[in-house]
């Protein structure tokens, strides 16, 4: 389910918050973004599907409303990510990461724009090797991202260090996982660390105390 509401509807926020949308008991919010009305949206699912459609396909609604269907899901699938795409610059890619540590970059132009509510196209093969999709981000070559695991291991890497493949492919290993560990998140790195040397190896391994809390995703819900 996806819903669009004018930003002005949220200007009078009470101390205990206000209702942003109606959410079914078996559903949850997974994403929100401020847009200008001319962008494309892409919904990515647990089982590796991607549905791209114009934001203009969604009429504006009030805060206390349910929204409309963004993607039709097969049984057992759910939406895990919402991306906002502004055009198809050749340097803009979708970086997708799976639960077992595999992933890839794919040019945004490889994702066809369709009317909302369809089944979508294959983004990445969510097979036994890869596992289900955990997260996706829109990246440029100069961007950096962190891959986060359940056991508190982080890999920081340049986006252009991730191999580029077409949509219907399996990708490559991005992080070597210990037995029983899984990828739980993908986060952009806003700025480089001050004093970082030019040409230094961008792939650095960090350890945090476990467990690492998952980053909250703020409007799209995981169901159809």
C-alpha cells in the first residue's frame, strides 16, 4: 500500500504525534519520503521483485486514509524498501543486498516504468544462495554504504566497488558471514571521516557490540 499526502497536512503536530495513515493490524510502515510530485517510486520486495511507477499515478489523500495498491504481491512476499528515482542518469544505480551477504548494482534505466499495482519485474534472484532481499538504496559512484549484520559486523564500501549487473541476476558476495550470521541492514554513509587518506582502502571492517538495533525505516507499507 502506498499513500501520498501534502506536507502541509503535517504542520500541526501534537506532543504525542498525529496519525499519518491507517495501517492494518498485520501490516507496518517501511518507508516515507518527501517528493516533488514528478519522481518515480520503486517498491522492492523480500522475494526480489521491483515495481517502478510514476508518483503521478497516486492521487493526494488526507492523513487518515489507507492509500492505494503499489504492487501486487505473491503469497508470502512483502515490501522491504521504497526508493525515489529522479530520472535515469547513467551514474545512478540501485544497490540491492540480500540476507546471505550477496548483492549488486543495477542502472535505474534497467527498471521499466509501469502503472502501479502490477507484479513488478525481477530485481535480484532471491535463491538459496542469496537468501531474501534485505534492503536497497539509490547510489552514485562516489557514495559509500555500510552493510550491517545481526552479529554486529559492519562493512563500509564504495558504491562503485560493488559489481554492476543487470536485473535478473544473482550478484556477488559483498560480505563474508560467520555461521549463523545474516545481513539485517544497508545504510548510506553521509560523509567521509575527516582526515581519511586519498586512495585508502574503502572496504573496512568494524565490530560493534551485539545486538545492533535495526535502523528504523520511515509512506509505504509491506503488504499489497
